[in-house]
C-alpha cells in the first residue's frame, strides 16, 4: 500500500505509530516517498522508524481529525476504533474514503456507507489516487 502510493507521488499522512501505520510507512520508504506521522503524544521519538517527518501533536486520539482533514483521500485498513474515527471525520468533511478490510457502516434505511471498497492494496492505491485527483 505505502510503496504503491509513494510510487504514484503521494505524500502519506498517518498516525505515525505501529501496526498498519508502520507497515505503510515502511512501504513508503521502500518506494522512495514521504510519510508524515501525526503523533498523539509529545515525543517525536515515539514515531515508527520509517516515518519521514514526525509531528508530535499532544492531541491524543483527537489527532485522528487532523489525519483525516489533511488528506485528499483516506485509505482505511483494518478496523480499530481509531480507524473508525478517521473514517467518520473524513466522511463528515467530504473526503473520499477507500476501505480495505475495514468497517462497514450503514444506517438501517440505506445500504450505502459512503466507503469505496477495494479488493487489494493495489486496487486501494488506484481508487485513492483517482478519487484524490478528481477533488
């Protein structure tokens, strides 16, 4: 995912910590790209080792709003509550969301949750770049 975005010239913004965030930053680094980690705490050293630019926010989970608002498109991978909040912030702001194995959100009256579903990391890259470019 990260490598594909880097190879397409995207700057990747994420929470800058471990798990999926570290994996995407590792891919960005392998692809020669730039990743920005918006860290929840105040310690720059808490960033994963592949973050290009670590920005300690001191905002805790509220930094998820900054991650979502700084994007031209959001790619949601997996399904922790932090991911759920980023999806909500992005959808509220009108930022397109691409989902890869993530939350399914639907009101009872509607089957559409506003998330563009990807079937693979390369499909997610293609969708995200297309949606970002069309904004």
